[in-house]
C-alpha cells in the first residue's frame, strides 16, 4: 500500500510544472499614466475608465494598449512577454527533478513567462 501511495504521489508531482504551481498562468498588468485619469483600452477588448488600472492577463499575452484623455494626444504601446527569472528557476527545477512533463505543462500554460513592460508607464502629451 505504501508503494502505491508513493508511486501515485510521484506521478502527480510529475504532472504539474513548478512555475505553474508557484506562479500560475496569469499575471496582473498595471497601467499608469501621467497625468492620471486616462482611459485605457486593450486589443483584447478589456478596458478601464481611469488610470491607474490593473488587468489580469495570461502571462504569455501580446497586447496592444491605447491610452487616451481629453486634451491629450492618444498614446499607443505594446505589452509582450519573456521568460521570467523565476520562470527560468522553475524550468531548472523541472530539469533537476526530472519533470519533463512539468516542463511541458509550464510551456503550455505560459507560467514561466512574465508581461513586459510591467508596470506600463505612459507620459501623455497634453495641451
């Protein structure tokens, strides 16, 4: 019975990636503007009416951001993703423990990624 429990525990551990467990597959993007109070629209349809804003997004998202405020020029920016330092540690942890399946889980969920830039700080040109 103890052998069966041990085998089951090892199997479950190998099915989940380190970064997926510790970081999750979503990240919080923060958008700030100077001056504050600007409207933000993301290319995925999400929006907020007044900066600063936060959005919960997949860690491997590529998003266009439009920031606008009356009396100011509209600004556009892009947010992309990269392998995070802690994501790289998760990959190394998977390799050391032998979790090839964990590597696949982390890659599939994007858990080893982070949004960049984050926070997104935009200076609006106002008249």
